[in-house]
C-alpha cells in the first residue's frame, strides 16, 4: 500500500511519486490550501492539497480529522526555503497529494491528542495505551529499545560466539528473594508452577550441559512492591559463561556496554572504575553510588566517643556510628527550619529510620557554629580534625547522622542525593559507570533469625575468606559484582558455586536442612555430581538500561504495555476475577468459598 515511511522522505525523492500511510496528526486550512501532517512510527510528513494543483484530493482533505487513517499518493516537492521545518526529518520536502484515501475514521471523541501527551495524566495514557503508542515519545523509546537489543545480539553472537537459549516460563517455586507468581496445575491437583524470577538455575544447568556461552532476552516475574524502575513482569538480558574468571567476565561485559553506547549514542566510554562494596558503603552509604558529584560521607565516630553530646556518644556506646555529610555552600542555602524536627530534611531522613539531624555551620574563618552541647564538647584538636577530614570550607554545612550503621548510611545517602539534585551539583549530561565488587554473601534476617543470601544462594564464596578452615558466614565475601550507571544498578552477577559440597554448605548456612535442600534443589545438586564446569554470569535489567539511555524517569515509558505501580493493567483491567468453573477446573477455592 505504501512506497515509503513518512519520516524517510528526503530531498533525494523530489519529483518522484510516492505513497505513504499513517494517521492525521493535524490539519490546517490556509485560505483554501489544506495542509495535513501525516504521521507513522518514523515521523511526520507535510501533505499539501489545493483545489487548483490537486483537485482530486481536495474534497477528501477537507473531511479528515485528527487520527483518521489515510493513504496518500502524490509527488514529492521541495519546500520553499522560508518554510523548511528543521524539527522534522522530512522537513525540507512536502507531498502534493494527487489522491487521499480514508482507510478508517475516528468514531468517538479522542481522550487526548496524540501529538500533545506531555500534560496528559499517566493513568489516562495507560488506559488508552494504543493511542499513546502512536506518540513521538513512545515511538522513539520503543525504537531505541529495539536497537539496543539488536546491538546486544550483534556483540554477543558475532564477537563472542554466544547462543540464545530459551528457558521455561512454568517452573518450580524456589526461594530467590521476592515472592513468586504462582500458577495452579489443572492436571496435577494441589500442585503449582511458579513464573521465573530469573532463569538462574536453568542457565547454570545449561553450563552443566556444555552450552558455555549462553544468553537470553528473558521475561521475568516478581511479586514485589513497585516503583518507577520496577514492574511485576520485566525483561532481562541474561548471560552465563563457563571457564571464565571474574576478570574475564567483567572485561567482556564492559566491552558490551561500551559497544552499546558507541553504537546507540555515538559515545566512546573510558574504562569503568572499580569500587568494593565496603568502600561504596563507607563513602556513599550505598552500594549503587551516584559518582557524578562529590559530597561523600565521612565517618567521624572516633572523634565523638567521649563527647558530652549524648546523641553521638550514646549511639557509639550502643555499637552505632557517626557520619557527616559535608554540603558545599549549604550554610547559605539551607535554613535551620529545614533541618530541625518537622522540617523537610528531617522528615526525609526519618523515612529511613533516622531520629534526626545534627548540624554544624562553617562560618568565615572556619569557625564552627552549632548547638552548645555539640560545639562546646569539641576540643580544638577535634574541630581541626573534623574540618580536615570533611575538607570543609567557609560556607559549608555539616549534616550528621548517628545510630545504627544501616540507618545512618541509608538516611544520609538519600539526603545526599536529594541535596545534590536541589543544589545543582549533579551534571545530568554526565555518564558515570562503575563496577562494585566484593559484596558480602549474607545479611542477617532478624525476623527469621537466620542468614539470608544478599544476591542468591548460588553465588560462590570468596576462597580467601574460607582459608584455614573458616566457616561460611557473615564475614564471607561473595565473588559478586554489580554495574552501576549514574547511581542506578543496571546489572548484577557473580561467579557461581559448581561443587556440590560447597553448595550444601551455603544451603546449611541459610538455614535449609539437608532434606529441604534436596526437596527444593535436588535436581541442581544432582547435576553437580556429573562434571560441572566453573562458571559465572550476569543479568541486566533491559527495561532499566533503556530507560537510562532514553533519559526518561520511568521504565513504563520504555515498555509497550506496562502495569501501574499498583500492578494493574489499565488497558485490559487486569487482574480480574475468573469464573467458579475455571477455579474448579484448577482445584482452587477462593477465600470465603465453601
């Protein structure tokens, strides 16, 4: 039906007859000459119809309205120089329509204009997603996503010999961190499948099977609380490799990301810096630090052990820490009211468990101004050392957190990010990628009174931490790594356990009995008895990576049919109830059913 896409029409086609198909973006009648903007997924072209030069199309041109579906046939002509539109890829030409066919009309009032969705509520756009998909914004984002996937396949297959293998969607429920989405079995009453949180176990089994370089653009499902960069169903670039060291895996993946940026953005990235988990937590209070700006946290616990300021000394006596966030020019930018109880900054840190903020203002001549108990309790030596460690200058504001280490780190990290944005310290055009390595294997689950794997229980322990017969425990580091892009984790992976005895020790450390381990993971343990190679891998959040490349704030803007933050599909109104007959076939009773 068409010879060209709208956005592909260029000056080289002048005087040629073309046919385009698309939607009417808008129409304008300028003194008898009708101008139509015809849109498809590649862009917009201007179509011209007048009663003298194109009499056969003129009557139809007057009938069309926004979002009518049309086919236009006509000659490509160069626009007059003073009417060239630099915003359009086809802006130097226009099509004089010899014929306009209305393929379909619009039979209801439009809920919004496709050409102007910036001020349309997201709920409305999601309900009429098929209209939103016509917008230039989503056309660009989804095309970018397609291009990213194409580049990934090219790099992995052509450069490194990877092969894509699909893994099951209906699988066994295994403990991997988040809640599973469960699917009842009709043919096995009382038994359930789970939708995969990741292809983790299957990709490890592929390594056992000799598929030493596997990848997959994999669909994953997690029943967890949502936010702007999470969806209940999402897409991963999943990879696994045999006979490769951690360093080789990092180098391969660094090459992949640099290849993506070069092909997609035309940017040649420098080598990615490395930072250990401990260093990231010490300096930023976060294992996914945004390194585009400074304002690093400084541990000053040792300076306040004997302080008469009981907020600090009491926290230290209870095993906590004292950290300070130095804010350049914060003395003039941030008032006392915002810091004290009830202020917005105090409320911000309270969301993450902090009981308040202490502060010191650095006045001219590097004199310190603070509440009496804090300032008066510091000797000249402590004041000098505080200024030295924080590198505070006149005009700095020092914001302190005191208490349990996780609370202090998280609250000051959130405060750092908020103030960095507020004070314009973050260069939004800057691209910082770094590897964070040497994660702990476990954290303590106080509710269940047991160790819990930070990544997953198949991550290999660092052999340095098991020397001299030391047991696997809280002090054990994992051979794990995350890739951080401007403060957002876009990928994470590890070397895997490939020896049965090591895997059994990890299961024991997280509280699984031998019988429970065999019941839940017997197929994996049995596979380890048949010559499993050393292997490791990584998974990237594809939606999240494309979101950052597109420069948007929500992964919903790079997914064709996303859910809301309440996990609802407003287009199809899912989830929805099902009939009693369906439930009966699945041997399931709803709550309250007899």
